C-alpha cells in the first residue's frame, strides 16, 4: 500500500487541474465585478438617451 501512496503523493497531474480551477474562478470573479461596475453607468446613459429621444419630434 505504501508504494501506491508514495507514487500518488509524488504525482503532479492534479496540480494542473487545481491551477485551472483557481484561474477560472478568478476570471469569473473579475468579470462579475466588471459587469456590476458597468451596469449602473449604462443604466444612466440609457435613461439620458430615453429622455433625449422623448423630447424630439419627427417631421
């Protein structure tokens, strides 16, 4: 049993998977922060455009 445990502990195959999971979680977290930051600003711009269009006449 000990040779299998020693071989398992020396194996580095799982380390790459852990790296990718951590990297992916960081990218998703950063994207969420960016989306939440931009969301408020785009709402204000949309309201301004709506007001500008509502005050215009076609003709």
